[in-house]
């Protein structure tokens, strides 16, 4: 069993509109972060995970996710599963809990510019 306390999180600024608090599980199979979105992420283009599945639960707020050119409106209590190699971006004002399997790592995450 592992427990990560809030004061053990690592804060990352993923652009001017997206802040992540990573919970350092040190587990290659799964990890998780709380994401605060205040605008669009990425600011331009789209992102894609080549390996990881990304699950996002909207804790509070409203927004949308655009996956493979399909737009989905989101609000508190909604859940999204993004499979590997799906192109997406987020927009809105939301706080989300986002676990990834296998554990997310930067090398498999790509930004695609138009």
C-alpha cells in the first residue's frame, strides 16, 4: 500500500492555463494528478499520449474536451477515458483528478501543432 499526502505532491505548470499536482507513487503501472485548468490546454494544437490511457474525473467546474475532432461538454461528476494515440485538447475552468495507466511519463506525450 502507498499513501501520498497532499503536502508530498509536486506542482508542475503545464502552460499558462494548466497546473498539475502530481502524486509521486513511484509505480510504473499507474499514477495520478490533480489538474487545474483555466483556459485551454494545450494553448494551441492538440496533445497525444502514445502509451498511456488517461482517465479524467471532473471534480468541479465546467469545460469541454475535444477528442479526435469530437467535442464533449463536461461538468462536475463527469468522467472521460482517453485511449493511447487519441488526439485531444481541454478547454474550460475545471479541476480534475487524472490517473494514467501505465504511469504517465513525458517522453510518450506529444504536442501536435497545426
